C-alpha cells in the first residue's frame, strides 16, 4: 500500500511530503519514523485516513523505554524482544 508521510512543524503546518510503500499501518509507522531525524513531527496518511501522528519527543521516549526494559514498544502493545 502507498502511504504519504507529511512532515510538519509542531503546530501542524506541513513542511514536506514523502511517499512510502508498506504492507500495513504498523510497518508504515515504523518506516516513517526515520523522517523524525529531520522534522519535529510527522503524520502518516493512507488516502484520507490519518494512520498516526508522531513527534520526535515521543519517538525518543519509546526508544528509551525499549532500551531500558529490553522490550519492543509499538503504538498498540509492548512485547519482549526476541533474543538473537
């Protein structure tokens, strides 16, 4: 599926738009997080449906939680990381 990632400032004003291909909403959200390195906030859209809105601060908190607890944190669940 094709998703559009809108990079925005923190007040929601669009700064840029990117298209990504992904199989599901969760995968699109994970893949879109890379744009937070360059933008303070992003919105992921599937047509007229907003899939998610992420901010850089939220992504950093999720990463810190995951590292501290050795878990994988997604929007809907927390699960133990698999050992490799």
